[in-house]
C-alpha cells in the first residue's frame, strides 16, 4: 500500500463534493501535468491511501482522507471536445491522460494548514513542503501516520 496527496481547489472539487457522490466514490480527473500523470498511471494503485488537500484558497490545508478504489484508466475528458480538458492529440489507442476513482474515507476534525505542516520538522522532507505545486504527490508512511494524528 502506498500513500498520496491529491490536490484540488475547493470551488473545483471539494471533500464535500466527493462525500456527496453516489457511494462516496468520485473520479479524480483533469490532471494535465506529466509528472502527476505518471504517478497516476504508473504508481497509484487500488487500495492506496489519499490525503485530500485543498489549494488555491485562503488557507490551503489537508482536510481529510480517501482511498483509491479504481486504478488508472484513460481520462474520458481528453476525448470530449466540449471539455476544458480536451486534448486533440489524445486517441483511444494512445491516451495521454489518466484518472483514478477514489472513495471518501474521513474528514479531519480540523483542517491541517500548509503553514503548520511546513513548521513541523518531522515533515520537512515531505514533497508538499519541497515541491508544493505538484497536484499528485507521494507521501511516506511516517508522514501519513503523523498527519492523521495531527488532523484528528
């Protein structure tokens, strides 16, 4: 089992949006960064844990957890000319972009702000601290466990 941090903007897709989906399962799509795509396509697996992180808001923070319930498959939006994620170079035979399905698991008792994460020496090597802009990023098991405690 691996652990990940998935970033979203609250007005794009929030933890409440995921929780409101049928069965609390939603598609994590729209990834258009090659490094994040490669993580989704090559490393994220069914059963992996996900930290749900909200960015581009007043207080960026980890707000809860989810679990991957379907591993990578071609993002359907890349084939839809009406989608803002349409990619004319993508084909069914050679898709360029991938998505996964995740299930809501929990909401933190309190959001865990990025500022607090950056101040914790035990999290100094976390990808979020070192390479903050990446929308899909690995999380070490020790970081996962600490963040769950801090958010409880």
